[in-house]
């Protein structure tokens, strides 16, 4: 059954939600304050790189089931369901900043029809359904938590094939109405109270971050004892209680969610009187990982980085996205610049000339990035890097020196060509 839905905020989560909900047969209006983005989307131009999203937006515009607007009253007045997909950045004290959510609620509150279900999809602290209800200024609408678990790069696939749909509502009928939006998707529903739903999202992201930091810590041990982290992960991951997902070593984790969500959970725990030292350690191990990668680059550059040029492959926070927010690659690049190096970068998702920072040049070609560089540093796991012609790379570089922070290149092929190689967790 088609339901009139409004999605507030058309970023990675909002645009995916809107496009997928229209694909599922609902009538969707997407509201944003960014006029240029709305104009672009109305013409079918998708401003972010997300596999499959362009096709769904095109489909929605074609069927008339998807439209974009900046007019909040027009957008929400006839909606039965309103999704809030607004930014919740990290505040100065580590807790989530709810100002975007509160502002949007104040804006749409007066125009909502009585009985509208307002669903919070943003990642928010426990108790935010009450904050939303207060900011809407309405006691005749329902506020529900329905956190989103999609991963950037696979957002459309994840939305349409969720592992679960979590619904936090005080009213069972309202929860069922929210669940019915997802009918047809093969996923169990977890229907619970709003506080538990809100906590589930933070716990999921914090657990994933802990897995990643744990693997990076084990990688450091592997290097010292002569073990190979790739084999260690394989051997451990076949244990069904552990699994292989989120068990990759790397330059540190980042992106728009894990850093802010781990800090927010530490802050939530703090407020509740619990010192979440385990999660704080997860964050600390990650902070140290950026410097560990820089130390490896210094190592292959003869001990110091001043005046050196580093070819960096990949700047986005992971492969498959154009998102640079809180990218671990950028954290490593920052440290390289501080140490006096300059960086020539190539990233399949970034246009040449893209401004990143003084001392960073973004070029158009994987081999151009290597020209006369003192070392090559792989920072993101784009598949294009695995397919690079290593003979050409060797010809372009000044020194045959590689740091592979994602263990993505063929170590033996590099060694056969005489490269001095540093990987993560293997020698
Ligand atoms: N990005 C992810 O992978 C991901 C995954 C799961 C959950 N989340 C959570 O979802 C939320 C949104 O994340 P995102 O990455 O989509 O954010 P985003 O920054 O990509 O998009 C937010 C959008 O909201 C718009 N906006 C801001 N104020 C507005 C207002 N008053 N009215 C209408 N639109 C407004 C902005 O213009 C922007 O287009 C966050 O809480 C995030 O933690 C993100």
C-alpha cells in the first residue's frame, strides 16, 4: 500500500531513504534547505557517489513518486510519515549536536497534520524522541525511533536488504505502521522502546569500531612476532562466533559515523555514571594507528619526511564513496604534511585539482601521482589500485618504496620488483 512520506534532509541517508521508499511504491517528497541540491535532484542529478542511487532517483522522478522541495509546509502537510534524516555531528564535548534536528522540527512542526508519525532516522542519543516531540511543539503526533544501518558505498543495497529493521515506539500500532513501510524486505523487525532503539545504533557502530581497533592492535603484535595478520584474521574469522566482517587491518577507521558515534556513546555512558574505558581505548588505539602509518612512511623514506614527496592512493574514507568526512586517509595526510612532506594524491572519486590542503595536489592519473615520488602510500582499498601495473609504478617512482596501509597490493609481486614494502600486520 502506498503511503505519503516526507523525508527531511537529502544527504546520504535521506536521499537513499527517499529513493528506496519511492522504489518500494510509496509517494515520497524530499525536503532540504539546500536550494542548489534540491534543484539538482529535481533534474535527476545525484550529487553523491552511491551505487544504484542515480537509477532509483531517475525511476522515482519518472513515475512521479519522488519529488524534491525546499518548501517545508508544502512538504509535510499531507504526509502520513515524516522521516528525519538530519546531521547529528559531534558537539564540542563529544556528545551529539542536536541543533539540526531541533531546527528542522521547529520548522515543520506547525505544518504537520494531526496523527502524523515522525520517524527519527538520524543517529541520536537516548531520549531524543522526547526532544523531537518537544521541538515539534505538538502533542497530537507520534515520534518513533527507526535508526538506519546502511553503509556508504553500498547504501541502496543495504537499505533494500537490511539485516534488521529496528523500531522504537511507545505505541504498538504505530510501530506496526512503521514496520509496514518495509513490507517486502526480507528482514526481521526488532520492535522495542525508543531508548533501546536509540542505543542499538550506537552500540552497533561502537562494536564495529572496536573490532577494527582490535584487529589493528593484533596487527601491531603480528608485526613484532613475525606473524601474518591476513592469516590470523582468516583463521580467527572462520569461527562463526567471530566472523570475517569488519576484521580488516587498515590506516585507522573514520568516516562520518564511527568517530562521532563512538565518542557519543562514551559521553552517554559518562552521563549515566559509567566509565566506558573499553570504548575509549578503541578510540585511542585508532588515533595511534594514523601515526603508525606515518612512521612506516618515514621508515621507507630513510627515517625522515622533511622535503619528501609521497604519492597517496585514495583519500576518501573508504572505497566506493566520494565522502571525505573524517577520512582516515586525510588524518594520515595531515600528519605527513606536519612532518614536512608533500603529497601527490590520486583518488578515483576525486577530480584533479580538488583542493584538500596546502601541500596536497590531486592528480588525474594513478601513475602521474607516482612521478618522482619518494614513496607510494596506499590509503584506500579501491580495486583499481590492485590492478595497477607495478612495472609502470616502479618506472615512475624515484625510490622503490611502498607503504600499503590496506594490505591491498600483491606483496610478493612488489618484492620481486625490488620494492621496500611495509604493510600492516605482516612483514
Ligand atoms: N552517512 C551514513 O553512512 C549514515 C548511516 C547511518 C546513519 N547515519 C546518520 O544519519 C544522519 C544523517 O547523516 P547523513 O550522512 O545522511 O548526513 P548528510 O550531512 O549527508 O545530510 C544531511 C542533509 O540534511 C540537510 N538539512 C540540514 N538541516 C536541514 C533542515 N532544517 N531541513 C531540511 N534539511 C536539512 C542538509 O542540507 C543535508 O542535505 C546522521 O545522524 C548520521 O549519523 C548516517
